[in-house]
């Protein structure tokens, strides 16, 4: 570029730069706008869910209802509430309350000027647009919250999620440390087997495992979903091992020389340095537990009091299919916690996805 | 997959005597097995042993409600599955056909979104990335319930939006997404698009790993945006695409939750939603037929294995690994 600038007079160069900058701004605006349009399309169901959850039952099931949760405005005249309509008059359109309906002509009253008495309007009142205002039905949320018995579902899911989170994170960290730092026979083969279990369809082990758990009386309890998590998980082991490999060895060696044993080194030196990776694994597991549907479905069938959010939501859908607004409110309620955690911890979470997806 | 070569105890041991090297080695090995013991035990208990048991189950007529009446029937379950149970092949065909529809769409959408989110012309990248990822955080069941209503023929927005373009979509004679055997898969694909956040993020990381010099060189050579995408981006991120393809294929074979939540496993409309996993679920857990269920599970395992091996077989031709020798 330097050679070009000397062969052009100074002013032309400036104009050149301005043109280039303008083009760049235009491209940026175009790309950003395009992305915004795609995003709005992508988020349509989210908007739909939010808006529908704020409608009344009638609005939610009426095909001709306005898109937003609207309510017709009424005006109280002589002790009775009358709906407001946009009425075209000679002096312009006015919002009038319909007092007496008639096929060819109707009687209205002007809320701003009640003393003027009834106004006679010629025409069919059905052709007039009603005056509406946005009025969200917030009461759907407490209603859905109580009907689905959210506190119980939340409690079940949280206990399950947190107990297994502790189990899988501690076990996976141990296993990952073993694979990252120690030399032992068959290590490479074992690690490949571990990775292989990621692509193993779970059904192939499911049937005997299920038969076994049922036969030892664990049917209808959380144990079949909790206990296996205490034996680590291949995804988490892989992610943590990748992270442990990046930790310099000097500190461990120093600890060893100071007389710390392997367990102490692992707990005091390695784990504190791996907090971001451990957080990522903990979050992955929490979201998995929050979403887990199949396990509770087969092991907890018929035990309503033990069910987690997923199963509760699915059966709520069956019970209240005539009240779509409550289903939407329940769906939104079930989303609040994971979404909040995600917004708070998204950086460490995204990095975790990258490690599992790209390093392999 | 680099493997650790040197370890602490060895370093310390190297300073000691020969005899101590040996004991340290052994000690290291013991500690190694100690640390991986949760996985070793778990693998034996919940993977290896059940797999063998599952194979044995396939030779039994075993109903869980009456375990004492289990009896050995040789290969009868296999014969029933392969030759007599028509639902097996129909549901398998449904599953595979749907995979061929949903997997490419999901992967292409995720890739293109990643390209868009990686564009140097995009303002507010971080915000866009978060918002495109956020729907993935909606619990699966919740997003299914939302989509069922978004696709509602009377009150849903999809039909409303289509009507804006002058096509009759609402009402009984309109587009009934979950009642029409042709439309239902399309609706399922849309539901699937709410779970592509991870694929987007992985693609994005792959795109960020492409050296920018390659694009600069291409621009100087006069390559268009599309040529750069096709000749540079795609080959450079092919390992990521391969990873998504393998996991996506195996996931597709296990497609279950969406049809199950929407139709309760009834196969409505017209049997089109009776995916293989639905058939497996009904046989195993509704009819408690452990022997036949295990046989079905083995079939899906064999198919997944063949598909994975086939994908790995083709990978040599199209997956580009920088520094091939390290892998």
C-alpha cells in the first residue's frame, strides 16, 4: 500500500480512504442487520412462548386474537361496564362506549363528555374495531407454578443434579488426573476404550442394567440414576485430562519434594488450579441433569412425588392441554434457572464445549 | 492425543539408586490405577458386564414381571426381529430417513451461523453468540411444548407468518404440522434447530483456528468470498465437521424424546413417528420384554458401529488434519 500512496496526489488518497471506510461501514451495517434478522427469526418460538404465557385462556385459544395479550377496554356508564370502540364521526374518529347495540344503528356515549348523553351512530357496530390495551395475564405464572407443584419438582431436580454433580466431578477429576500424570500398563488402550464409550449407544447396556436395578429393588427410586454417576463420565474425563495436561509440573514436583503424597498433591495442587475446567464440567452435568428425561421416565414411572422437572412438565402438558397459556408459563418457569446460570457463567461454559469438541 | 512420558516420581527416582527406580515405577503404576479406579470399576459394572449380559438376554424369553418364567429360546428373538417383526424395518427406515433429512440441515445451519458469527464485519459478536446459544439452554421438554404451540394450525405463529405471504395456512384445511405425515418431519427438524448451540460453538472454535494468512493470500489471488469458504474454510474445519457428523449420526439413531413427548409413542400420524427407539421403548419398558428389548438394542448398536466405521473409512478422503503424524 505504501507504494500506491506515493504515486497518488494527497487529496485523492484521502478520498480513497474515505470511500474505503464508507464501504466498510456499509458492509458492517449490512452484515449486522442480516444477523439481526436471522436472530429474530431464530428466536420467534421464544417470543411466542413468552407472549402466550401472558395471555388469558380465551386469547390463547382464539385464532383471531391479536398477537399481543390484549384486553378490551370498558367504560363504566351508569353503573355498567361498556366496551369502547373506534367510531368514525364527522369530526373524526372517537373512542366511544357502546351502550346499546343495534343492527343498523347503535347508541354510544363519549367517556370524555358524558353530559352530552347518548350519541346515535348509523351502521353495524360489528364492523368497528374494539379499543384494546396490552394487559399481560401475570396470574398465569403463580397458577402454573402451583398447579405443576414446581417447588417439589425443583427440589427433586436440584437434589439429583447437585448430588450427581458432586459425584461425577470428583470421580472424573480423579480419573482424568490418573490419565494425565501417571504411567501404567495398558494406559493408551484404556484411554481409547474410555473415549469409545462416548459413541456407544446407551441402549446396549440399558436392558440388563434396568433389569438388575429393578430386581434389587431400586425401581421407583433415584438410585439407578445417581449411583452410576459416581464412577465418572467419559466426556468429563476427557475435558479435565486436556486441562490437567496444560498445568505445569513444577508445582506438583515441589509439593512431592515437600513430602506431599499423590492424594494430597491432587487435592491441594491440581484441583485449585483446575477450577475453570471443574466449573465447566459441573455446569455441563447440571444442565444434563436438568434435562434428563429418559432415566426418570423408566425408573420413576408411577412415583409422582419423586419426579423431576422434565417428567413433570411432560405430564403437565397432557393434563392441561386445554390451557396452552399455563403450559407456556410452566415451560418458561423451567427455563429460568438454567438460562440464568448460563448467562452468568457463559465464558467458562463455552470454553468447555470447545475443549471437548475441537481437541479430539 | 499426546501421552505423558515423564512423571514426577521418575524424576525423583532418577536421582536415587537402581533398586529404587523399580519400586517407584511400581508405586507409580499402583497410584495410576488408584486414580482411574472409579472409571475401571464403573466401566466393568455399567458397560462391560451389562453388554455381555445383554447378549445373553437376547437368547431368552424374559419378561421382567415374571422373572422365574425366563427360558432359553436360542436365536428366536433374532429371528423374530430380522424376519417377523415388520415394525423393526419400518421404524429403522423412518429413523434413517429422518436422519438424512435432519442431520444435514442441522449441520449446515450450524455451520453457516458459525460463519456469520465469525464474520469480521459483524458488530456485537459476543451478544449475538450468547443469544444464538441461549435457546439450547431451554430444557428439551420445554422447547418441545413451545414448538407444539408455535406450529398449532389455528393459533400458532408459523401458520400466521406463512399467511402473510398470501398462502392459506391456518385452520382445518391449512398446514396441520403434527397431523400431516409429510409435514411432521419438517416440524421435528425445526425443533431440532433449538439444540444446535453446541455445534455452533464447536464450529466457531474451528473457524477461529483457521490461520488468517490463508484468507489474505486468497484475497490477493482474487478469490471470491465463496471460493475462500469452499477452498479454505471447509477443508480447514473438516475435523470439526467430522466430529459433529459422527456424534450427530449416533444421536440420530437414538431419536426419541421429541416423538415420544408429542405423540406418546403412538406413531401418529399414520405410523410416521414410530422411530426405532420408540419401538425399543415400547417392547422393553411397556411390555417388559427384556429379551426382545436387548435384541433390538444390539441391532441399534451394530448399526451405530457400522455407521461409525464407515464414516471413519471415508474420513481419509475429506478430513484434513494438520500435522497428520501426531494423531
